[in-house]
C-alpha cells in the first residue's frame, strides 16, 4: 500500500489482486517497509505472500529538477519541492515519462504523475492531506511466435497485431492523522479515489478467428474508498516491554462495467461478459507483543474479516449477492541472538464460515 491506502485491486479486470504501482514516483518515497507471509494482523485480504508499505515524504529534503533523455526516445521530466505554508509544509511534485522502445510499432508510452501534500506536525503527532493523479497510455507489441522469427517472416521487434495496448488512470485523495503520548498512539488513514483501465491484448493472433483476429479487451471503471483506524497501548508486563494494538479497517470497491470483450483494432464486436460489482469488507484485529529479553520477542494476534459481495451481470447466472467471513488467529516468535539478525517462527490458522481452512507454518 501507499501511506495506508491499498495499491492492490480486488475483482480487477486483469486479475484478482492486480497492483499497478506506476502512480508511485520513487523520488517522492521516504521509505519502504515490508514483511513476509500472512502473519501480520494489520493486513488481511491480498497479503498471503506478504506486504509492502510505501511512505511518501511529508517534506522533500531538497528541491528536485531533473531532465533525462536516452535511447529509444526515452524522455523524463521530474520536478518536486516543499514550501512552508502556515503551520505546516506544502509539497508538490510532477513527473512525465515518454518511451518508444526498440519495437517497430512504437510504444508511444506517455505517463503523467502529480503529487500534492499538505502536512502539519512531527513524527508522533501530525495531520496531512494528499492528492495523487496518474494517467498512462501505450501501444504494446505483445509476445510473438518464435517460429515466425526463426523462419524470417516476422522481425524480432515486430508484432502480429499493431493495435494492442491500453490506457489507465488513477486519482485519489487521502488523509493521515496521528496523536501520541508516552503510553499510547491513535492513528487514522482514510482515502477516496477513482481508477479506470482499458487493456487490449492478443495472445493467440488468428487462431480462433482467422479473419478478425483474436484481440480482446479488458475494461473497468471503479470508485474505491476506505479507512484504517488503530490504537496502541505501550506498557510493562511483569517488567517486560509490551504493546497491544486494537484496529478497525473498512474497504469498499464500486466497479462499473468490468468486462471482457472481443475486439478488432480496439473496436468491440462481441461481449463475453460484463458486470457491475460492489465489494465491501469490515475488519477487526487485536495484536499483542512482549519483548521477553534482548533477543526474544513473542506475539499473539486475532483478526476477523467480514466480506460483502453484490454482482449485477449481463448473465443472470452470474448475478447475486453474498456475505462471508474469516477468523484468523496468529502466532509470531522472533529470535535475535546476533547483532542485527533475527529468526522468525510464525503460524496462522484461518476459520472460514465456521470450517477450518488450514494452517501455515
């Protein structure tokens, strides 16, 4: 995610859990935190393999102005700076990237990113509001058959369908708020955004339709919103440093016209399926960790997720609504017998619809 806002998309036209992070500009990222496995109670859906959290600068350490030009018509413009404004700081950044690549059908890739943030406070107590905008448009040569390259009928930088490619956009407004004292911290993330995608691909060329070809379109338009609220207590448990965190999360995706279509030169001529989908979730989690000594930490966690699904499809058999839930206890043990080295033993058990789903070690 980015500053608490998820990057992965549920029920995406290109694949469940799809994440396009082209809206993140590396120069505007302060740091990156990550973890392995589904053992962190503050992460649920789409975190089976692990998770990563990008944190943007509240104030850029210095102004940035960069112009880059390279091979294959690669060009990039980057600007960013921060200014004092009232009791806080205003940060603004913009990026433009263009590239054609070595292909005979030029990529003509154009990407625009805009970043604006107003921030007040310090590391422990703060408030900010952030606006992000991203658009991208490109042509794609897709994969090509090796046999055609080997027999000389197709250049290795050529394509069997010059009209594949796509365009996408993502706009969001988010806020972060935190208040801390010596013994506790309260934190809130909230976000609202829109996302659109049109993607044209052709993997089998003329196998299914020798006349029109096998190009297809994946399309969707969504509004996404959510919030993450947690409170952490810091205290001594029998003389050992301990912390307990109680959190609530909610996330909502309202997806219009998520569909799959047969196309020729990016023009639709048949609908495979088209749906309107609403997915909502509500999550509670409780996490505890105690530092037993300098080299051993032990933690226990509980997480409960409630999901609601509502589908209106052009095929009656695909329409309907459903509610489901999962309850996930977790165990985390961390051993650090050497300097800056730790070994982990993690376990998670999921109960889905009152049935045991499995155990991970």
